[in-house]
């Protein structure tokens, strides 16, 4: 007594400092959406500072010994309380009183040993009670009686020796009762009576050494739909007895895995004939003999599990009666001991003929000698057949191998791992419905002529990866245009560059895997027309030469036109160059892998069209700098970046932009601090890129910028001054011309006959005589030529302004006779010149002809008339010749000037 007391006092005072520490420090529970997770916190008390409105409290994996009801009054909204993995040894009835809404109570892995009638008396709303792995050895009277809403009761891994959980009818809503791993050795009627009103979907009694099924035991239960008794060492006779006890129950699912059912006979399951059994699990039973008509009693069975057995022989009556089975698992069901032919498992012809409704048949991991002509006959609903690793010697697939499947609407056929070495022409011609054909991991070595696929009219996927060698031709896939997915990884592919391309007949292809083939030669036709391609695997080949600018004939753009490509893998190809335009068409690319190549400098704008990229891998290349003009577009929407293990050059020019980006992006970059290290300059060698200090780069940047801006402004200013000084008139003149054009003064391009005069002659009054003398002879010579001479064509002496304007308008050209006199003539100076220029602007620049009688410098001309030689075409500027011999030439030039159309070219 004193010792006990001593310990109690000791533990109380001993724990006190710790307790103070615990409660005074704020607890580390995480609370999200009314769920409080206080697991793994070494708690000895229920925390008292959680929000009162929490509905879920998880206190698993702590050191709780009790769940004091008073500490829960605060959390009256709880519907789920998980107190598993503690040292709770006692439960107070008041707990449920504090938690009236509690629905799930989990106390697994604790030290409960006693449950009294009162323990759960207030837990009326409980639907699940987990008491697995406690030390409950005996249930006295009726602790679960008030749990009227309980659906699941888990008492597995306790020390119970009986199924008896009560003395009266109760648990009327129970659906799952889990009693596995206890010490129950017999099922007795009176020990299951308390379930008389229940209908159990699942009664789990696995791992109990049950040796006795007393008469009527299952009939004590209201309704029993599912029963599991795995790992119980039941012998064939006990199983027969069990089935007899199950007769006339509602049993639908029966699981008897891992017992000792070595053999079945036509009486084993006879007890089940009055039931509607739909699922039977007989896996892991060392079953070696299936007697004829064993399953004849199970016409409702839909799922039959026979995997991991030791069957030697399937005869044509082994499966007799299984007319409703839809799923049959025969994975590793057959004997595997010896490789001698005599002991190989045997499947007789017509063995499956009864399975009219079978849809899924798994025969993986067996050692059948082969397929006979009627092995699968009668499987008229079969959709999925897995024969992966099923045969000891199926070397050649001939046009007769799958004859027995001709009547099956097979969609999926799996033939992996069978050491198949040859496919003969027409091998699959019986399988016109097939969608998926898996021939991977075999030893196929042959030329694909295309006849292998004859008859596969609905094929969607052919998996051929991991075979010995495949030689392609242009016709290899000519008979399967419906193909969408083609896997040719590591098959020592030959003749990929044949023309037209082997893939040319496959316009529907979305996935193409050509990786691990050491391909070095392809042409730009290879993927031509594959517009639907979404995934292209080309990793582990030898394509580097194709993208070298030194490649004879230039780089080969084999990705041209793949506008729907989403995923591109080009890892490990030895690439050291990427042509700038190579990804141009890949606008929908989401992921590109260029890792493990020799890339150093990438051309600017190589990723310009990859703005929707989500994943970019460039790990283990020779990249030294990461610059905006190369990576800017690709980094825009990136979620994952891998550029690890590159020899980064940690200078402002090379990585300042990258470092800034890294520090601001949400993109996932793993192992940033350990795998992104500077290589150069020497003082930064081995230094993490992310820690590179970019502030010096920033400092110089504004100064540089300022300098650049200043210089530019200065230069532009100087240029402008010079320009205005020397060419200002030109600017304003052409500005005028342009404004007129833009505002819609269309060039007047009238026909010559629309003009009354060939030209209007502007001259100084003092030069009248000269003009008269030289222009009227010209008119006489050519009768179509008529000048407008003011003296002659106006009323004598009247220089009416309006008349001048009209005459100018009616003349095709305007001739200025320029002399010193003209420069001084007041009327000319202003009015005529203005109008002439105006018309010239409206019509055309070569509507004005200047005839210089004297040598007049440009500045004087400009000063007096605001005209410059430079405004006009050279052929419109004529000099009156001093020598008489040149007069003819002058006339000719004038003719040319007069005849030219009014337009600016
Ligand atoms: C629960 O209480 C917390 C504060 O303790 C409050 O922020 C939250 O909104 C409450 N939730 C509901 C559903 O009332
Ligand atoms: C409580 O936490 C444990 C461990 O974190 C977890 O396994 C368990 O599922 C949680 N319980 C509930 C009800 O969420
Ligand atoms: C738990 O309840 C007890 C009284 O039953 C009280 O002494 C103790 O302080 C409570 N602990 C917490 C953490 O609320
Ligand atoms: C059970 O829960 C409901 C609300 O879901 C509540 O109204 C009722 O009082 C609870 N029952 C008991 C016995 O506390
Ligand atoms: C089997 O199913 C049928 C129809 O669904 C039903 O009438 C019959 O009662 C069931 N038999 C048993 C033993 O549950
Ligand atoms: C079971 O098979 C034996 C022969 O092996 C046969 O004599 C007997 O009639 C069969 N029983 C039934 C119910 O078919
Ligand atoms: C199978 O091919 C052989 C020739 O290789 C031919 O003689 C035979 O008729 C074919 N069988 C069928 C069923 O097509
Ligand atoms: C074929 O079976 C193998 C082995 O079970 C499996 O890994 C593979 O995914 C299967 N193939 C298909 C197309 O389902």
C-alpha cells in the first residue's frame, strides 16, 4: 500500500514541473477549418486553449492516460475524437455527456481492458467506435446496448475468446463488426444471438483459429451479407462445413484467403447453392486440385479470386457453372515448381467455355506451355486479358496463336515479359476490336513490314518498348492509321530515316516514344504531319549533329509543325547547339527537358514562343549565364525549373537577372542552395548562386542608365540643331506635302488635254521681252504647245489676282524664269510664288520648272522667293546656256521637263 502511494505521490510531484512547463507554454496544436490536430506532441493533458467551436480533435500518439470529461466540456461541438495510440486505460461515461454530438470515437492502441454497462451509455449519436488493439478479453453484460446508431464496431486485436458482445438484442444498425486477431475458436449460435436484429455487411473474423461452426451460428445473425475468415488454417472439410452453415443466409461476399484449401470437390461449396454469393476469394490457399464441377453451385458468382495457388490442371469442367463470373483472377494460380515439361500446368481446351460473362481475365505470372487452338474458346464477353509473364515458351506469335480469341470482343491484351521473339504476319488478325496491345519487355527482333498488325482496325495503343531490335520501313504502321500511342523505347530502332517516314500513316498519333535508341540519323520528314502529337520522347539518343549549324545542308528542323506538342523530352542527346528557330512552332509546349546535354550559350529568343511553359529542365549542361533575352519568355509562367549542376558564371552580366528572378518567383526550384553553384569567377567558385549579391550590379545600373540617357539626349539635341540649321526647310516642306496627302488632297492627275496651257510662265516685268522672244518661237514650232503669257493672254495690262490663280490652275506646269529682276519683283515675291508652290504641293513637285537665266545662289533664291533648288527634281531645274550651240540641248531638256507627268515617285 505504502509503495503504491509513494509512487503516486512521486509521480504527481515528479511530473509537476513538467506539467507547469507544458501548460504554461502555448500548445503547438494546429487548427484548420475547425479541425484541431494535436498528434505527436507528448501531451499528458487535453489542451484547454483550443477554439471552442472545433468539431474534430486529434490527440493521437501522445501520453494521455485518461480523457477527463471536465476537460472536454469546452469542446461540446466535437463530432470526431481520435485518441488512438495513447495509454488510456479508463473511460468515464460522462465523456459522451460532455460531447453530445460525438459520432466517431477512436481509441485504438490504448490500454483499455474493462468496458462496463455504463461506459458508452451517453454515446447515443456514435456511429463508429474503434477499440482495436486494446486489452479487452471479455465483454460482460451489455456495454454497447445504447449504441443504437452504431454502424461500425472495431474490436480487432484484443484478447476476446468469444464473439459474445452482449446478452440481449442490440446494435440493430451495425453494418461492420471487426473481430479479427482475437482468440475466438468457435462460432456458436448463442454467442451471436445479440445480433439477431442486425444486418451485417461485413463480419470480419480473420486470424482467429476457428475450429468449430456450431449449427445455426450464422442464422442467429439477422442478415449476413459479408463474411471474412482469412488466415485461419481452415481445412477443406472445415470449409465445407462453413459453407453448409452459410446455406440459406444472405451471404454475398465470402473471403477465405490464406487457408488450407488444398483441393476442392463437387461438394466443397454445395452449402452455398441456396445463396446469392457474388464474390468468393480463395487466394493464397495452396489449392492444387480443382475438382470437376466444384463451382457448379455458384451460378450468381461475379468475382472469383484464385491468385497465388498451386493449380496443376484446369480441365474442361473445372469452371463448370460459373456462368455469371465477370472477373477472374488467376495470377500466379498455377504450379511453378519445376521447369520440366511434365510438371508444367495444363489448361485443357474449352476450360473457359462456361464463363460466358467473363470480362476480365488475369493470368499473369504463370508458366503455361502455350496457347492451344481452343484454350480461350467461349469467352464471348472478354474485354481485358492479361498474359504478362504467363508462358514458358511462347517464342513466336503465329497467325493461329490467338485463334481461340476470335470470338472475344477483346479490348486490351497484355503480352509483356514472355520472351516473344517473333511476330508473324496476321498474328493479331483475329482481334479486330483491340484497343491496347502491350508487347513490351520481350525479345522481339525483326523487321516490321506492317503485316504484323493486319486486322487491328481499332487499335489505339501499341507498346513495343524494351525489345531486342526493330527495323522500320515506310509501311511498318501503314495498316493501323487509328493508332494514337506508340511506344518504341529501347528497341535498337533501325531505319528511322526511311522516306516516307514510318510514322507518316499515323495522323492520329498523340504519344510517340523513341527514347533510348541511340538514333543519330533522322530527316526533317520524320514527324511531318503528326499534328496531333502531344508527347514526344527522344531522350537518350544521339541527335546532336542534327542541330549543328555546321551540319551539311544546315540544321535539321525535325520539330517543325508540331503545333500541339505539350511534352518534349530531349535529355541526353549530346546537344551543344540549339538553332534559334527550332521551337518556333511549339506554341502549346508545357514541358521541355533538355537536361544532360552540352548546352552553353542559347540564342536569344529561342524560347520566345514558349510563354505557356510550365516545366523546364536544363540540368547538367554547360550553361554559364542566364539572361533575360533568352529565358524571359520561358520563365514567365513556369511552375518547375531544373537548371541544377550548371557551371554558373557569377558576374553581374551573367546572372544578376537570374538571381533577381529566383528571389521573386513562385516557381518551384528544388535544391537551390546546394545544386546551383558558381563556377567562375574563381573567388566565387562553389558559392550558391542564390546568395550572389546583386546590389553592386544595381548600383552601377542607374549611373550607367543616367549616363546613357544624358549622352543620348545631348546627341539628339546636337543632331536636331544641325538638322534644323541645314535641312529645316526640307523638313517643313515635306511636312507640308505629307500633311496635304494625309488630309486627303489627292494628287490631281488630270489628263494633258484637261489643261489649257502647257505651262504658266512667271517672270519679272522687266524680263517680258526675253520671255516673249524665246517662248513664242517654241509655240510656233509645235502647235500643240501653248504657254500662258500674262502679256498676251490677259487683258492688256490688267494683272487681276483672280485671273492669275485661275490661269495657274489651268496650266499643267509652272515655269519660273529666274533672274535678279524676279527676285526684286514685289508681286512675284509674294502672291505668285505662293500659289505656284501651293499648286505644286497639291499636284506634284515636278509641276514647277525653274529656268535660271543668271547664276543665283540658293540662299538668295530662298531669301527672296522661299524656294530652293533642292525642293525640285533635277530635271526640272534648267540653266539658260551661255553658248548658242547648247541651245538645242536646252530646248530638249525643256521638252522633257514639260512632258513629264506630275507625280512624285
Ligand atoms: C470558430 O472560432 C474561431 C475563433 O475562435 C473563428 O475564427 C471561426 O470563424 C469560428 N468558426 C465558425 C464556423 O464559427
Ligand atoms: C490523427 O492523426 C494521425 C497521425 O497524424 C492520423 O493518422 C489520423 O488519421 C488522424 N485522425 C483523424 C481522425 O484525422
Ligand atoms: C482538466 O480538468 C481538471 C479537473 O477535472 C482540471 O483540474 C484541469 O486543470 C483540467 N486541465 C485542463 C488542461 O483543462
Ligand atoms: C445527437 O445529435 C443531434 C444533432 O445531430 C442532437 O440534436 C441530439 O441531441 C444528439 N443526441 C444526444 C443523445 O445527445
Ligand atoms: C437471391 O436473390 C433473389 C433475387 O435477387 C432473391 O429473390 C432471393 O431471396 C435471394 N436469395 C437469398 C438467399 O438471399
Ligand atoms: C460428385 O462427384 C462424384 C464423382 O467424383 C459423383 O459420384 C457424384 O455424383 C458427384 N456429386 C454431385 C452432387 O454431382
Ligand atoms: C497462316 O499462314 C499460313 C502461311 O504462313 C497460311 O498457310 C495459313 O492459311 C494461315 N492461317 C490462317 C488461319 O490464316
Ligand atoms: C501489362 O502488365 C504489366 C505487368 O502487370 C503491367 O506493368 C503493364 O502496365 C500492363 N500493361 C498495360 C497496357 O496495362
